C-alpha cells in the first residue's frame, strides 16, 4: 500500500497532539488520544482502513495496560508505538502480532524525543523568566506556548513522517525477505507474548488492591467465556454491572465489605 507525504505528515501531527505537554486538548483528551487503540483508529482513518487500525492499535494497547507515568517520568511512549506501529502494519499488510514487535522498540525511541524536547525547552523557560522579571505577562504566555510548541511540533512530527513515509518500504522489503522462514513465526510469537505480559501486569496491580475478590471475578469471567461460551461483549456488560454494584456498595457502606 502506498502512503502519500500528506498522510504521513498528518499521522505525525496526530502523534504530536496526543503527546505529553501539548495545550491544544484537555489533559484527559490528550491521554485518551495517545492510547494506541485510539491512535490506531485515527491512523486507520487517515490510511483508509479504520477497522485494521483499531484492531492493531488495540493489540498494541494491551502491552501498555500497566504503564504508569508518575511525576512526568516516561518509560515508553505508547503514543509513538500506536502511531508508527499501526501505520506500518497497515501499509505492509502485516498481522497485529507482528506489529507489536515493531511498536515496542519504536516506543523506546519516544523517550529520546521526550528528553530532547524537555532539554531544548529549557531555553524558552529562561527567556520567559526574563520577561517575568520585567512584568511582561504577554511575553511570558507567548514563550510558554508558541516557540515551545513549534519546537515540539517539528521535533515530534518530522521523525514520524519520515518513519511512516520511508520506513514502510524498508519494512515491506524486510518482511518479504523473511516470508516463509522461521523468523516471521518468531516475531508472531513474541508479538503474542508481549500483550499477555501487559495483561498479567495489569492483573497483578488489580489483585494487589482487590485481594481474593479479584480471583473470584477472574474465575467467573473464565467460566462465562470457556464453558458458557458467551461473547466478549456480553462478558464486558456483565463486568460493568458487577463494577457498578460494587461501587454502589462502597458508596453505601464506605468499605468493600
């Protein structure tokens, strides 16, 4: 599949808008947009395949279920993983499992972009400090938004544009060269394990807070899926009902008991 320069550039802008430290959306809206499932959907719409974009993005998203960015610390950039991983998966017609193995290393590069941005942004902070000493509020606002965000827009958009526009051909050539070899099976297995790791880390966080009750809910979900063979949507609705009942109980009694 061919991608135009404008499509690649638009994907880069989507990644920039959802990244940490952009003022164009609310904090919650930015957090939602940077999640790989949502980023994948938007990337899929841009590339004309929203269904695969959502599927690939959701698969990548599972890997980052337990990620916490406390105090501004960033271990992996899931927004970059969702944008580039989904785009390359759609353009090269590869599976969601293989896309995960592409997305995870890419997300580590996001740390480098974040550090370069934070380091370079110090210059605008010092300029704003000088304006603050003079009591020039307009310049303080200007230097905190316009130059800083232009710097970030360039820093975040250009690498993604290049990766999507040029990287798809390189990746396609690589996938074609390993087609029919054990390497593609290895990538698929790794791509399957990584989301499972994300789920297990999330389960561990849930169990540490909910205690033995969590095991009962997991067992109930297992019975509904394996023995009663209920669709995942139905199980999800049942889970929401249990969650609302639990919340109602906590609101009424003040404890989980």
